[in-house]
C-alpha cells in the first residue's frame, strides 16, 4: 500500500532558498577575503611573488585560501633542520651545494635550511574571531535585499 501527496511550494519559499544559497556564498567570499588579505599582509615580501600568489576560491559550502607559488610550502613549514624532517640539507650527487645569496655565489657541504614562516596560519588566527560575524552579516545583507 502506498500513500502519495503533493505539496506545492510557494514561489516565495523557493526564492528564499536561492537567496539563502547566494547569501552563504557571499558570506564565504567575505570571510575568505578577510583571511586572504591578512595572508597577503603576513607573507614575506622579498620579491612580492609569494604575496601575489595568494588566492581564495569558494566551492559549494567551503572557502579555500591558498598560496600557489611552488615554494610557498617551504616558506610556511621551513626546510632542513627547521622543517618537518629535521635534517641538514646536503647534496645528493655532488660534494657541495652551490647557490647565490645577495649576488654572491656560496658553496657549502651542507646548510641548516630556512626557519618556518607560517604566514597563512598567522593570518587565519588573526581573522578567526571575526569570521562568523563577517559570514553572518553577508547572509543578512543578502536576505534583506530579497
């Protein structure tokens, strides 16, 4: 035995659903924008490439802020003794490492690496107390317009 019923949904209710979805997207964009701006401020600026490579995207119900420069993970987590593996950086196939610092060529058998600069983490912690308010305000503004 089966019972069926049809419920007619009010056009206003359907519009509210679309407006709420748009509000959620606007809230995610606003909150992510705050973290993105803070990350740009916190990022080291030796050349500006790293801070220029910070981007935000919104996918369904989440926002992602990422640094797209290929070396950003090494800046953020550190390298060598200061990185996740806690080992000196040594050459794999040669007797020494060679690189340039400030226009001077340097040749060494090993290097300690670079200390971590967790700029993304600092940016998130800086903005975290405001994120819910930014998100909720964007939703409220969107719903007021409808």
